[in-house]
C-alpha cells in the first residue's frame, strides 16, 4: 500500500452543459482559477477537456496548446489531456491531442456503451495512441471502463512494451451506464486483475455520479488513488449541487487524510508516475 494519495481533478469533461451547470469551468480563465485553487488544496494532476467560445466541447489544437502552456505557467500541476474528447469526436482529432505536448494523456483501453451512446476505441487506435505517446515522451493513464479492458492492457504491454517512463498507471472509471458498476466488490475484482500487469502498477479510481463516495472510500482502503471533479459528478449530496471543483477536491483530501494517506505533492506525483 502506498503511503500517499495521488489526487487528480477532472474539472470540466465533455458531457455537462454550462447552461445546466453554471459552476462548470469552461473558459481558460475559469480553468486556470480552478487549477490553482485545486493545487493549493492537494491535487497534483489536472485531467483536461476544453470548450469553445459557445461552451461546447472541442479538440481544437490551438486551444489545447494554449491551455497546456497557461497551466504550466500558472501551476505546477501535471497536465493530462483527454484523448477521449466527446463520444462523437473522430479518431484523427483525438490522436492530434498529443500534438499539444501534455505531460500525460488518457488512453482508453476499449469500447464501452456510454449511456445512450457508444464510446468507440478500436484496437488499432489504442495501439496508435500508446506508441505515439512512447515516441513523444508522454505518460499515459490507461482508462479502464470495464474489467475486460485490463486484459486488453496486458495484451498491449506484452506486444508493444511499457509506456514512456516505465511505470504503468490505470484509472478505473466506475459507474458509467454501460460500464462496470461503482461498487466495492467491482473495485476489488479490478484490483485483483492488476496482478497480471507489471509489478508496481498503480491505480486511481473514479466514481461517476452517486458512486463517487463509495468508490473513493474503496480505493483508499485498497491502496489506490483518487480522481474527482465536475466531469464525473455535479451533485455533492442528494439534492445538493456541486458548488465548485474545489469542494470535491477538498472532500477527497479530507478522506485521504483520514486514511492516513495524505495527498502527494506534484514532485512526489511525478516521481511515482515516472515523469
């Protein structure tokens, strides 16, 4: 069990509309303010989706580059860009995200039903993402939406080698309608499957919606790390909307401290992840 907790904030996502969730950070200024405040609380990674001038999800490369540069100038956070985008984004645009040269990027390990939609991740696309990140010195976070995705990751590493930096880190995304449920039993099963991956593999866990608290507690008790943010939940408690990403990070930090696994700072996080 690790002695500290890696805390990732995912502040925006591609699903919620600004009109329905006014507290959602969608402009660069809003994102930078969120990033600085979340870093001060204990976050060490920021998982980034961006929006256009109309607050719609976009993978515009110029905006992505400007966002990465601004986050590096204003914070010491590890900048992790989403290559998932929105479920409608074409593969070429998702691959081009890497041209913004983030520290990390997500690499989803398989196709999954995503509510009423399908989040498509073909094997050839996964291989392309993985090998391009190896070549460019970008550290992947392997996104696991279902248990079979862990078997796909084993296949990927066996055939194409370890990621840049040599450390394997996965994120269990739990509670998506169509993916694995956000329960303790599922997290334990997923953790057991990590034995088939390289020694030292670490994991974070993300609970979508109402599964956020059970998943946080289960992950901490199992030696895992945490991802929280308004990408994943916009309700703090039943009938109580989230006021800000800082509110979610503060709760995660409090849980980590109660578990006697305080948040890792950005230097410790970089060391853990092989950055």
